[in-house]
């Protein structure tokens, strides 16, 4: 089984019924690696990180100690499922790549591989101030994107709305 932890709406809470076709699908479960993993015979578990999407709790900061512990609990849970052979991998891109590294860092015996792409090794030098220049545009856009997600609103960032 391969796990993916996202803060970008693996699922979301819907109030009332939609009146037309949805124009937005969470990007986390739709990038090609999920299809490739499924095609290779893996089960794939996608989970919202604590306090995001349809998950309970609060999301105080990215990659908190609680988020790392949640990664370990997800490894334990996935490894114990009857459809799992006891081996767990983690995968992800960007934020989800970092949560894959958190899962790998749990050092749980079931955790056997990690495919982290484009992840944040150092939040300050990789995201906040690459090259020493504060990346105000991205920080503001990402904060607004996350705030919209946390309010169960479709964010208008990166052209993902239809």
C-alpha cells in the first residue's frame, strides 16, 4: 500500500447538494502517480492532514509534530489492513512529498519506501526566501489558497477552477 497525506482536499465536507456538475476536483488524488501505483497493483490511501479537508482538528502550522505523529499512525493503520501485505510506502509531490518524508521518518517497521518529489527540505530557503529574497507573492497566494480550502471554498489559485 502507498499512502499520501495532503492538506489540499483529499475530501471535503459538502453542505447541501450541488446543483450542477462539480468544476473542481482535488488535485492530490488525480496526478499520474496515483494511477500508476494503482496500475502496478498497489492500494493507495489518501488522507487529509489534521484539520484540513474532511479531517477533524486544527492545522496550526505545516509539518507540525502532530502531523508527523499522524503520519506514523497512518503507516500503522495502513500496514494492518487485510488488503495490505504489511509493507507501506509513502508518495507525494511538494507538500505531500514532505508528508511522505515524515511518514518515512517514523521509522515504523512497516515503512519500506518513500517517493518524495519536489518536497520542502528547508522551509526558509526553499519556500519563504529562496536565494535570500522573500517570496512574498507565493507566500500570500499560498496563504489565501489554504484559507479558502479551510473555509470549504474552491480556491482560485493556479487556474484549477473551471
